[in-house]
C-alpha cells in the first residue's frame, strides 16, 4: 500500500509539472493577487476640426493626423477602488477634472477622491470649455469608458520595468548668469521610461499598459519660423509622440491591449529637434520618437514576463490614495494646488498639477529612497502652470519667468508630497497605529478628503 501511494504521489507531481510547462508554453501563468483591474480607451477627437485652433503653440488646423484618445484604468483591491485617467490633451484643466471625477464616480462607483486625471501635455489638441460641444462630449465619453472598464474587471498581477528613450533634451542653458533657450545635451534630463503592465495571466498580452516618460509633446509645434516644411507648425491635429507610442504598443499586441501614457516632470525637457532654437517635426521625426518610446515599452513588457521576473512579482497590491490642496505663494496672490499620492502595491505615484521642471522628479525619488518604487507625474488633477525649482529663479529663463509661483513654492510642494507619501506607504507609525486617537484622526482625514475632492478649487486667492 505504501508503494502504491508513493507512486500515486509522484504521478500527481508529474501531472502538475507537465501542466505548468504546458501553461508556460501557451503563455499562461498563475495570477496570485487580490487586485482586480479593468480598462477602456475612447476616441476624444473633436468631430469638427477644420479651422479649429489648437492650444500649446496656438495655430489653426485643417484636419487630423491621428486620433486623440483617453484611457480609463480602474483598480480594486477588495477594499479600495481607484482609477487612473489619461488624456491626449495639453492640460488636466481644473473644471474638467472636477466634472470628470463626478461623472466617473456616478457611472462606475469609483470615489472621486481616488481618481487621478492626467494629461500628456499634447500641444496639438483643442482647448476645454465646460459649455462647449467638445467639452460636454469629453465628459460623457469618460463616463462611458469608466462603465466599460468597470464591467471588465478581472484579477491581475503587475509587472514593472525600465528602459530609455533617446529623443529628449533639456532646453535651458545658463550663459553669463542668464538662462537662455538652448538645446542643452549637458543639462539635466531624465530619459528613463517606466512601464507597468497589468496581466490576467491568460496570455502574454497584457490587459493594460501604463507607460511613463519625460518630454514635452511638442514635436508638431512651431519653433523656428523659417523651417520647412512647416514654418507655422504642423497643420493637423495629433496626439504627438505619446499617441504614436501608444498606437505602436497596441499594434505590437495585435490591438489586444490598451496602453496609457503618464507624463513626468517635463517642464524644461523637449524633443531634440535642432534649429533656431528648434524646428517643427515632420513625419520622420514623429515616427522616430513614437517608435523609440514604443520600442522601449515593448522591450520592457516582453522582459517582465520571463519566468524570473514573474517569480519576483508581488502577490499583494493594496491600494491607498491620499490627496490634499495646498496654498502656494504666487506672484499675484495665493494659488491652490491639488497634490495626490496613489500607491498600488509597491508602486507609488505622486502627482503635481502643472509643469514641474525635471529636478522635481529626481528630488522626490531621492526622498522616497527604498520605501517604494516611485513614478512622479506632472500635468495631473489641475493646472497651475510652470512649477520651477527655487534655484532657477536666480538665473531666470522661460520657466521661472512665466511661472505664476514664487521660489518658496518648491519647499511646500516637496514637503506636502512627502507627507502624502507617508500616509499611503504606511511605514510610519501614525499610518498604521491602532491607537484610538490615531485611528480617529485617520478616519476624519479620510472623510474630509473624500468630501472636499469633488469641490472645484479656486485657482487663486487675493
């Protein structure tokens, strides 16, 4: 009898082993996670384009090169529900963020306070107005996308990887104590591409992809007015390089995945298109950038499902979200700005509502150190304009000169984002203490956060 059960035991092991090998060969792998996700993308290109003036570098367009899209990724860990919304637009306008959150909460049940609304900072798209036809359509489409994403929720595991792009460059150079516009290869830059892939384990095609890169999407805008073939800027609407990269990734997976783009601290980073001081891109340029970023993303996606990478994935992805509105010192009065921290397992997203210079990303990452894997996002949950570093004001230049903020804003922003990180990372005593006073304080803070996030914020105070 002992020999019988022993042989049966080894036979079962062989069956299990053979099954796992077959699954691996089929591109399937087990998903051991309490996290569920659903995703949807929608075309948000205006129906009437001819003669429309795009924003960024303003110009009128005569048609559409490629569509503008929005993506909605909904996440649920069983206790907390959150969403990441990405847009091929120049800004996450304050009014639009408020309306989008309200619509998505109504249609999908995601609390407004737990929704991140982020723009790529595309310079070849329309402006937003709440009472415009496109404005109303945009909000309705975001709600519909949230419904679709919510209806397709399934268990997922999350992979992460990094690569690099080669088309970005700093656009500031200090000469004789003054910052001038110059393509500066020696200036600070962040060419890293950070990639999250959400997998249901049914195939090697990810359910959703979130890519993060740092560069102004202004390939198609004027710079050097004398450059051919587009001295006045590209004459068609476009999603610029983030749209091209998203399409490239989706093409590589046979249109069976949805890719979303998050912009980093790109305030002083732009495409490396030499000119006086730079030129407008043409078709070769946009393909170069889109395929460079898209290729980096695809390489990372492929690498992150090798058996070694799968083995190292987390199995627990708790979602924690915190946000606050800070009053920043402005050149003409106080300015309200919403900051947000969203943690998905080991991944920490920190957002700023404007155009942070690249050093902000480096400083925040250094402060977080080994507590989480940081992804610093600009152009999210509102827009206060340029967020220049305090030391940049001493040499001037476009970013600090046009910023509405004063140099003292930097310390406030970095300090508050550090406090929000403490709340969601959960490794400081106050964030996990069971002492009744600590629990009461956290509950009150959460109640206030949820109640106030849907309210429109005044952009300035006298």
